């Protein structure tokens, strides 16, 4: 996996550093899932209930699900989440196109918002969720030689989909578009169904998103044994419950600035995993075009610090 690659390149500290950023990235994604699910719940079922109430309630719903330890037992939830998000994306495209036709007071549109460019870069790097699973998937594939092409097509399609949804949402609702474009649609049965579908998708995906982080953290506190007793299983389950509670607390703190929160996670956790560590491994192990590796590491380090700082400042209250 990713940790083994960095261990070969930089030794034990390379593995530990990579695992740390994987834990931070997946944990940040789980916190974001809390915010998204609760905002969608607030817009559909509980419009008069604040996030300070909804987030703890959502925590109680998620706790039993994360107690499931076998990955094979999670496939029904994963399949349901995939079906819901595919159906939801199709409907969102239709609603955005309808909004583009019907909305006439969206105001002037700009090709580039330079003030939010760094925030956008961080949000783009949020897409690297699950980057730690790429190498294990490559190793497990029956035809590894086909993997680069399949991966390129998948990432290109995902990028195109995200860009289209963002562009159409901006063209439909203008400068006032919200962090969650689902909240911009006029209330109705179809919109209610789409919001509910995305909320359920988030709940179904939460255990799988949490799994890499929880296993890495558990490896620090619990030794691996072949036949663990019930007391050990209960202790690990309780530890997962504690992690979920921590995620919920962080989500509450970041809910007021969702765009900056997502960008912060992408910048602080995603950029090193996507740019710095791969370039460092290539520089040490392959030793070809090393100047390009150094340039990539430098750009990644500068952007990580700069974008992280910009998003942290956004959470500091302005002095009147």
C-alpha cells in the first residue's frame, strides 16, 4: 500500500507520515459527512432545528453502523449509497438545467473568482479521498497493465462530473449559489427526494470512509491477535464510538464555514498525499527527472501552507 511505498523510500518515518495524513484526510471526510448530512436533514425534515441538535442526533444514528467490523458486511450499504448518488446526480443535472432556463435575476457571472482561488484549490484536493486505496487496488487487480488506463478514465470522468455540476449550478444561481447546491433548489417532492437520497448516501458511505482511519489508529493502541476475546472486541468498538463522537464535535466547529472546512481538509491532508509524498518516493526510488520531483514537492509544500493558512484565517472572527 501507500505506507509500504513510503517505507521503502523513506523508512519507518515515511510510513508513519503517510499514515498520519491518511488518518487526517479520512477523518476530515467523516467530519464533512456529518455537516452535509445534517444540513440536508435540516432542509428536508427539520427546518427549525439547529445543527447543534442535529449533529448529536446524527451521531447516535451512525454509532451502531460503525460497530460493523467486517468489510464484506458493508457491501449492501455501499451498493445502496452508489445507487442513490447516481440517481441523485442525474436529477441534480436536470434541476440545474431547469434553473439555468428559468432564472433571470442571477446577476452578472464572472469567469474567475480570484479571491477564492486558493480555497478552490483546497476543495479540489478534497477529491483525493481514498487515495490510500489506489495501490492496494492495483496490487489486487487481475490485469495490472490495464489499471493506469482505467484509473485515468475514472478520474477524468469524476473531474468532468464535478466541474459540470459546479458550472451548471453557478450558471443557474449566480453569485448566491450555496455551498451545497441542493439547498438552492425550490422545495418540491423531487427536490425532497434528492436531498433525502444524498443524505442516506452519506450515511451509507460513512463506515467505509471511516474504516482506513480507524484501522490505522487502532493499530497504534491494539496489538494484532488471531483470536481476540470479546472484551477486546468491545474495547475496539468503544474506541470507534469515541472517534465518531470526536468527528461530530469537529463537525460542529466547522459547520459555519463548510467551504473553508472542506478546503482546509483538502489542503492540509490531501495535497501532501497527492503531490509531496509521491514526488518524494519517485525522487528517491526511481531517480529520473529529479528536477521535476523537486519542483512538484516545492509547489505542493507552498500550496499546502498557503491554502491551509487562508482557510484557518476564515474561521477567525473579524474584529468590529
